[in-house]
């Protein structure tokens, strides 16, 4: 399973755009990149998933360069409620029983 | 969307007793379930993987006789912490996976805060 590296923490202010970059140099051909959000004392929540280029949904965008060795989660105009830990994971969703291994995650703190 | 229900959300037990945590997939069949443990300010650590009807596969360093996992049906998996000790106090989270090929197939429960006194 590809190992991921993220910044341990980031600070931002309300209304700003936040970009969290994840490195995954050993990503395999069939691996997808998935981002989860976790609030204290809650289970992780799926944010977005992608394989290449750009993916956008109602809460975030995911940018993946051509070499796929990194990815960037972009949160537009963050609010205080976006304060959480964000995890980047890589894996092959087509593998039956494939397990998700979490890295250290990025603790995002949004200030007023 | 897929929902995973985990109970109880918190539990306090005495040292030496056993505690059972349930994880249910409410609107899909979970062919695989995962159990994680999370200590304060740390990431999730995978404990074991269970497939319906078969024995769980434990990660290295996780005592299978202490953390009993049962995945008797496609919608229910249980984790039993046997002879609990204060060092077992942690946040336990389950995750359920549907059929392979579903890109969004990993759904997490809300977690169980276990405190052993």
C-alpha cells in the first residue's frame, strides 16, 4: 500500500481557500486517491476521491498532476466548522477486502 | 448514501470485564468490515479485517484472543474486548465495505469511546 505524507497541521481563517497537499510517491497504477475528514470523537467522513486530473464536488476539489505522485485537496472559503483532521489515502477500490491504512493526517484549524 | 451504525457510542467498564461493540451496515451488505483503534491526537490504527463467514485477519501486534471479532452476517460485525484493562481505553471505529468496485465503498461508524476503570 502506498505511503502518504501530509503536513501535520495547517492554520487558516474563515473565508480563505485551503489547499492541503499529500505526497504518495509509490502510488500504484490502479490506486485511487481518497480524502476523509474527521471531527473529534467521530468516525472519518468521505470527502472526495479521484484518479487523475481534477475532481470537484459540492464540498471540495481534488487536483492530481499527471505523475500522480501527489494530490491537493482544495477547500473553498473555509468556515469554523471545517476545523478537523484531513486524511489522504491511496488504494485500489477494486480489490475485494482492500484495507484502508491511515497516515498521520493534517489537522486544520480555521480561525475567525 | 451508505450508513454504518456503531453502538454503543461510549462505554465505561471495570478492569477485567469484557465489552462488546456492534457495527451494522444499515442499507447495504458489508462483505468486509474493518476495526480501527485511535488514541488521542493520533491517527486511526487498523486492528483487523473481517469477511462475512470467515475468521478475522489481525494486524501485526494486535492480540486476537483479546480482541474477538465476529462477522456472522453481511450486516453485522462485533468487536469484543476481553478482560479489558485501562490501557485498552481508546476510541474504536468500525468501517464497512460493500462489493468491490464501489469507489465510495468505505463507510465508517461514529465510533465507540471505551474507558476502562
